């Protein structure tokens, strides 16, 4: 079977709007300051909650900020995070992106930084795995299944494994939220630079110490225009059967 067989087998009622949305869903950093009603924001969180989580544990919590006073407290923190990024990783265009395109992106990032206090809504997805309940007997059988080398490797990457596993439970919902925002005529963009000052963000928002935050997603009515995303072609990124 090749790709064209798969496409020609697609049911006639496949949703073309979904594909049009995905292929034009750029990060939208220019938002109008008008508020977004709570009922609309609830629909975004509903879409996020429809996303899957490992073992269907659903240990996510979402902080939704709409109070301008809280946003005003977050704005200086966001400015410090953006400035830290632009001074380091963000100083140069990523490999493969032309300078002009990167200049436009930086202009949008700076716009969002300078207008952050006027962001109508901000969603902060949080997640925390429960403490694992694994007894000695379970550990012994796990080591038997994996073998000694792999068990030792797992021990060394435990922190990375947990972070990835929690992220894997959050980001499918985040993508649902971003798609739902587009479906409702809203704009949003996923950001993670708040992690530079995560403790400070958590303090402002009263997020419990043991909770991890995974993104800060500004949401509002779009002020810019959506258009086709710029991505590598499928043929360049796919490895069939083996790398
Ligand atoms: C995991 C992740 C983290 C991101 N973090 C940030 C961020 O902190 N700030 C920001 O302005 N954009 C952030 N972005 C948006 C990307 O920069 C953007 O999606 C990418 O440059 C492609 O641009 P486009 O979505 O407009 O096509 C993030 C995207 C992803 C997937």
C-alpha cells in the first residue's frame, strides 16, 4: 500500500476543515485586547480534557487567567523570560529559517512581550504524576524483564523519563486546545519560556509546589492573519521501516 492508496481510501465525509485548520495554524502572537467570555474558555478546556493521558490518569489541572490585575503581575515576569530567550537561544535565526522570516517572528514576539498585560486570557496547563506504588517484588520483575543494562540506564534517565511522561500527558490536550481555539475563531500560541522563572509564576498564580507547569498559552481574538504554515516536506522527514 502506498500513500495514494491510503488517501483514496479516505471516507468521503472526512473533515476537510480540520486539515485546513491544521495546515494554517500558525502561532498567533498578536491578539486583540477584547475579553474572551468564560463559556468560550470553558470550551477550550473541554477540548484539552478530551485529549488522552497515560493510563487515563487525568492528573491535569488548568489555570485560566483573565483578571487584568493578575495579568499585570505576570507581564514583567514574561518580559524577563522573553528577554532571557532573545539574548541567548533566540539571538540568531534557527538553522534553515531565513533572516527576514526570523525578523518577523522576533517582531511578533516583542509585540506579545510589550502587550502581555493586555492578553485577554492565559491558560497554564499543569500536571503531576502520583507517587509510583511499586513494591520490591515489582522492581525485581521489572529488572528481569528489562535486563541489567537497561535497568541501570532507566535509573540514570529517571528524571528525564518522568518529565517526558508528564509532558506526554499534557501536550495532546494542549494541541486540542489550540485547534479548538481556531475552531471558535480565536487565536493562541503555545509558549514555554515561563519555565525560566517557573517558581515565580507559580507563586503569583498560587500553583502548589508539587505541581509542574507545561506551558503558558495566551488566548484572544486574532489581530494578525492566519496562513499556511512553513514546514519541512513529509518526504524529507519520514524514514520508512528503518531510519
Ligand atoms: C513546545 C513548544 C514551545 C514553544 N514555546 C514558545 C515560546 O516560549 N514562545 C513563543 O513565542 N513561541 C513558542 N512556540 C511557538 C513556536 O515558536 C512556533 O510554533 C514555531 O516557530 C512555528 O511557527 P508557526 O507555529 O507560526 O508556524 C513554541 C512551540 C512549541 C511546539
